[in-house]
């Protein structure tokens, strides 16, 4: 997770532009990672429902746990993306 680069008061134009570019790159990166986590979460939800290849109780439980972890990752990346977008 990338934290936004806070503008420093005596940084100058070049430093501010550099921070904006870094924040934009971090925003894109976090957005992509958030979307990947969301896709993984949905696939794991299907596994938890027994709609994927492994329909055993263990496989379904594993899918449910993985979906929960993916939801946490998705939220983390989306929050970081929002923070970076607001700092551009």
C-alpha cells in the first residue's frame, strides 16, 4: 500500500510535480490491485458456494476464507487509491 506523498511547503514546483506524478502512478497501481482482489474475491465466493471445481467441505471453507481475505485486500487497495487520487 502506497501512502500519498504530502506536499512540503518549500518544495518548489518541480517537487510538487514529482509528487503529483508519483501519486498518479500509485493511484493506478492501487486501483489495478483493488480490481484484481475483487475478481479473486468473486471467484472464491463461487468456490465457497460449491460452484467451482472443489465442492468438498474443506474446499468450500477455503474459498470462503480466501474471499474474506480478498475483501480486506480490496478495501485496503481501494482506500489507498482514493488517498492517492485526492493527493494528485
